[in-house]
C-alpha cells in the first residue's frame, strides 16, 4: 500500500552546531533533523515542537519556515522505499532549555542517539537529505526555500 504523508522537521542550531538524530538502517548510519509525521488536529508548528521533544528531549520554540522538500521514495530507493512519499517543511527552532529531558524521549525505531554537529562540518556527513548540508552553509539571502524532490 502506498503512503503519502505530511511531516515537519526542526532545524535547531545552537553555537554553530545542528541538532541531529542518529539512526541505523538499510544504508548504515545516517542522520536526520528531528521531525516526523503530522498528527490529525495538529498544526505544523505543534508537529515540529512535539517531534523535536520526542526524538531529542529538547524543548523548543518553533519559528519561521526555513525550507521544504518532497521525498518520493521510488526515485531514491526503488528497491525498498517505492511505496512511500513525504512532503517535509523545515522550521527554525530555538532551544528553551540547556539540557534535554530524558523522560520526554520517544525515539524512532532505528534511532540510536542524538548529536550536535558543527554546521561547517556537515558536508560529506551522513545527513539526509544530503542537500540540506549544503543549504545550511549557503548565503541565507540567496538560498532557495523549496528544495524539490531531494534526498
């Protein structure tokens, strides 16, 4: 059965470092910004706030829309992800606490940890979508808002 879902992701940058979740799957270790599917009755901002808290333990204030993308699994991983499609909106987030709340964690199945990675070191890292590493290092005045169907 094919699935199309709406999702949000939090871009939490503090002291020049991006907050990412560490996962292990078919492609080995990979990193994602915290986020996931929107629940019925939830706004995009509520979705991003909840997902960041569940996956990292950090409480955040969700700010402006940063960028968005489509992910059409059949175009990127046709052997094992051809029935999945997702539109993601990435929002800037500000930390509300210095330390995470471990009792708030509800990590994803393949998630094994959380990292703070210097933004300047993201190029060549296992961050997905790959284009995001470059985007974060581009001039904010000229970088695009819509990134297209990327991974």
